[in-house]
C-alpha cells in the first residue's frame, strides 16, 4: 500500500502487531491463517499472528525489557506479580507454559504453581 494514508495506517497498526509478536506482510502474501486488514476499502496489509508458544516467549522478553534486567534476578514479590499478570493473559493455557515461565523466572515449576495457588487460597 502506498500513499500517506496507507503509511499512516501501517504506522498506527505496527506497535500493536509488534506487541503481540506478529509480523506485517503485504496483503498478497497472506496465508490462510493470516489476518488481512483493509483501509478505506482496500486490503492494506496482512498480519501473521505468532504461535501461542512464541507469544509467551515474546511476552516474557517484553517484561524483561520493561524491568531492565533478567526476570530471574527479580525478588519473590516481583516474580509473583509477573505470574499473576501472565495468568491473567492466559500464559498457562499454553502447552509447557508453566515450564517456560519457571525457566524465565529461575524458579521451579512447583514454585510457579505455589504462586498461582497463593492467590486462590
């Protein structure tokens, strides 16, 4: 898509696509699982959504960037907050989600389950 309006649309959508770990593509390269976005009646771009497991890795990396250090270096309270945030975002519905989060936090799976159950008790 060309023109100032199309570039503005792409610039507006890009932060969202980046936040979810997606990929922008020309609409004519869209596959059956891609989402084609239209602007003013014209296919403007396609978004290739990440696999769920890749999304979790992307979310963890973003959390680490925001904190400015590896998640494993955070204190227990901060790790518990991260687990609550990830639970709200559905991270533990992903296959091996608990293991992935435990690895990123530098704790055991048992500890992640304890953090999850701590708020339910």
